[in-house]
């Protein structure tokens, strides 16, 4: 009976650690996505884009926060659950691979229909501007999740009994 309880405690500890990692990765990625969006929104090109697309400033910031949370949550989930199955090695390469995949999907299924179907003035130009903005935001999100994941793994490895030379039970 003691062995079963000890196994449960360890499994619960791993679940807590995985949940904590998911939260840390998600919040750091979402914060980076939002901060990058804020910095981009201060540029003249972004102001012209918002004007041409009739986008209000404050709702855009709120939507960027929500979108950043969703994207970062998905990135984190995929990295933690299926990271070993992604091409490449290491947190950073996996996160950048996911960023490229997300960028292609967002461009193909969100931006292209929105820009070409709206019938606005010069949709090709605004599609290019939106793609550049999304590239910067999504790659920044991926870099942050990759770097935070790598730092967390390095910290966990240095705290492990094998790294410190302690005997494991």
C-alpha cells in the first residue's frame, strides 16, 4: 500500500509540475505577443493599417491579449504533450517550427479570406502588412516559449538528484 501511495504522490507532483510549466509558458508567450503587438501598434504603418481596416485601438489591444493567450496556450500544450514528436531538437527549434505552422494557418485561414473577401481598397497591400505584423508577433511568441521552456528544463536538470550527485530512492 505504501508503494502505491508513493507512486500517486510522484505522479501528482509531475502533474502539478506540468501544469505549472503550461501556465508559465502560456503567460510568458501571451505577454510577449501582447507587448510586441503594442510596440508594433505605435508605428506609422500599423496606424495606417488600423485606419484602412477601421480597427479601433483599445479593442485591438484586448483582442491581441486574448489571441496571445489562445496561441500561447496551444503552443505550450503542444510543446509539453507532443514536443518529442516535433521535427528538430530542443525547445527553441520546436517552438519556431510551431510558429511557422501557426503563421501559415493564420495567414491562410484568417487573413487571406478577410482581406480578399472584404473588397476594400488595395487588399494585397493590407494582406502583406498583416502578414508582416503576424510574423513578428508569432515568432516573438514562439521564441519566448522556446527560451522559457529551455530555461525551465535546464533549471529542472540542475535540481535533479542525478545532477547534484544525490542517491535516488
